[in-house]
């Protein structure tokens, strides 16, 4: 390394040669930049992103057991996208393939900076375990979801978000999928979802301070289904019965 810098300082080199060599040196540093350091720069407080292991460079890396907040994304491949760099935007693409212990494929593009976050082309499913508390949800799904937050406030959002509910009664034939279109509502990220019959409704809201709330309302249920749910914590709501859950990212 010392010899390289001596070479650069050699007065016999032209200014153009020095610039070219400096550019090559800079490119070499960027090409070998560790993904682990990049992940740390993306989350300097260590509060939102965690992983079991990070390997490789920003151009070809892997992250084991990646978690973003309460969402476990599993083992993913990650790399910096070259085209956004042309406009000075550092954007990372992550991708998880089926067969890695998580439900189905998942991919997304993410960019961020001081006080802002952008997600785009988010597709696939994420298992959520008990992240929704009393609401019997098992997975979140995304289809061309995108959102941009600035200072925690929702600036733009779109695409489909779905929530898979596990059977909450022995009389139900199987899981229920609710889905809806994301949008911004009074600076919050808001997703109103409906189920297959139109009588299942869930309203998901993420506030600028990181607090979230989910309200599930079920209508048209027979009495033999409603009674056990009321005993399990559901309450009477306009149009049916419901239950709420809330937390903070």
C-alpha cells in the first residue's frame, strides 16, 4: 500500500495519470467494501436491523437471519444496485428464495439516509409469528408494495399488502387472506384490508413515531362461531365483532 502511494506521489506522473490511478484505487476500495459495514451504516443505532451473520461485499453478499424490526426475513442475498448510483442514490436489493425455512420468495429494494427510508418493488411473504399479538395472523404478504418515509412521516405509498389469518374457530375450513392497497393518511402509513366475503376487515396503521395499530372486524359470523370468540377476547363492534393489537417498531 505504501509503495502505491509513493508511486502516486512520483513527480514524473502526469496529472491525468495520477487521477486515473486514484480512480482505480477508489473503485477497488468500493468493490471490496464489506456488506457488514454497510449494514451498520444503514442502522447506526442498531435498533431496527439485526442479523446472525453478514458475509461478502456490497456487490455480492449474504445476510443470515435478517430481521427488520419485528419482521424476520430469514437468509437473504444482498447487493448494491448499480443504476441508482448514477443519480447518487445508494439502493440495496435483497432477495430470499423459497426453501430457506421461510414462507415463499421475498424480494425488495431499500434505500435510506438521515431521517428517511424508501422501499420499492417489495414482493413475497414474511412470517410474523406473534408480532400481531392477539390477532391470529401468521404472515404478511406484499405485491409491488412501495413506501417512502421522511422523518417517520409517510410521503408516498402504494401496492398491495395482505395478511393471512389462521383459523380462529374449529368451524372455519382454513386460513383467511385479507388484502388492500397501501396509502398515506395524515402522515401515517395506512392499509385497509378486506377478506374474500367482504365481511372481514382489518385496518393497519403505522404512525410517524413508529407506533402501529391493527383493528380486525369480522361480520356475518354464525352464533356458534361468535360466542367462543367473544370469550377469547373479541368484543362487539359495529357490523360484527372485533379485536385490536398495537405496538411500536
